[in-house]
């Protein structure tokens, strides 16, 4: 199949037939199909689908003007979308979550939560890729090697300050006291009865257990596991880290990507207001 044929095929697979009398009402039908996904409406998915369709129609029209009609039914669609703000895990929530997980015999899930909050790794990397060889690796025993497979970034996080201060005491104490069951740090607690080893978590199964622990800890069910990574980034912003320092910790490549995680908070506004006040009143000149 040629490139031109592939672009046309994209729209054909979505149910469009390119005739002189085509049905413009087909486009809303695609939206309905896009948002009726398992787990509720997926507005963002629908908007992205329509954006791709609009682009594909234009490209296909230029490539095959005799086959694709001139009028693009996606052109006049209102595709505005505003993402919902991710609810944050605060440090206090993390402590309650870990305690509830340990009490339920799910120590590995508490460990995963701490890795997400402190070392800002994505859940899919934590449960499927983060190995003991990444914690105090042989070539750099004083770091934790956090690999972000989504971006390809590798972040060697120092475990100690120059004066020897432990930088991640909660998590390091937990890891140093943990038994090792295979190559991955986070595994299921129970030994598989057939394979006789502790298997890695599957994402859906992992998140079901996370939900149960949140209920036991009295944490709002609307706060998702990804809120741990958002919470850790926001903690850095509250601590007045520069954008460069935060990217160095989180592995984000751009400030735009970073700011989707490091949310504006009351503490940041309070610090900003204090700095403005100090600037106005410097030298005894008050504006109030």
C-alpha cells in the first residue's frame, strides 16, 4: 500500500465512502464511538480523533482529489478541550497510603508509591522495569538510576548530599531493609503457585489493589496513582526549585511538559506574594 493509499484508508476505516453525495452527519457518529469507551466518556480521545481525521481528510484530498470530496466535514467542528487537573497525592497522603498498604500485606505497592512520589517515575516503569540493578548500580553505587522509557531520559539521582546527608531517607531505609525477590524491585507479594516465583504486576491488577488501599487509608478515590508523580513534582515547585532543577530530577525535557505536573499551589502563590512584598518594602518604602 502506498503512502497516499494509507491516508485514504485511514478515513475509509472510520466508515467514510468517498462519493459525490456523502453524509456529513458521519462525523458526529465517529465522536460518539470515540467517547463511549470502557470506564466512561473519553472526551480527550474524541478530540484527538477528530483532529487526526481533519488532517487526514486534507492530506487525502491533496493526494487523491478525484477520490476525496473537497468539503471537509471536520473543518467546522468545535474541538476545544481543557484537560482536567490531576488530583495530587500530598506527602501526608503518601504516608497514610504506605501504612495502609503495609497493614494489608501489600508492601510492594507502598514501595511503588514512594518511588513515584520521591523519584518521579511513571507507574508502568516502576512495576515493569525498575530493577534492583538500578538502585545503587555497580558503576555508581551512590545513585538511583531512574529510566523514563517514555522520553528515553536516564536520571542518576544522588542518594547523598556532599556532607553525607541521606537525601531520600524514607525510601532508602525501606529499600535497604527489603528482601529481594527476583530482578524487579516491585513484585506481587504472593508466590505464583505454578511458576514458584513472585511475578511482576499487571497494570490493571496493580491499580485495582491501589484502589483498595486508598479506601483503607481514607484517601479520596478520585486521586489516582499518577497523582503521586504530580504531587512529587508540585512539592519541588513549592520548595522553590528552579525549572532546571526540577527537570533534572523529573527527567522532563521541556518546561511545558514539566508544568503539566508541577501544578500551581497556594504555597507557591504565598511565596510569590512574599517576594513581591519584600521588593515593594525594600529600603522602607511601603506601597500600602
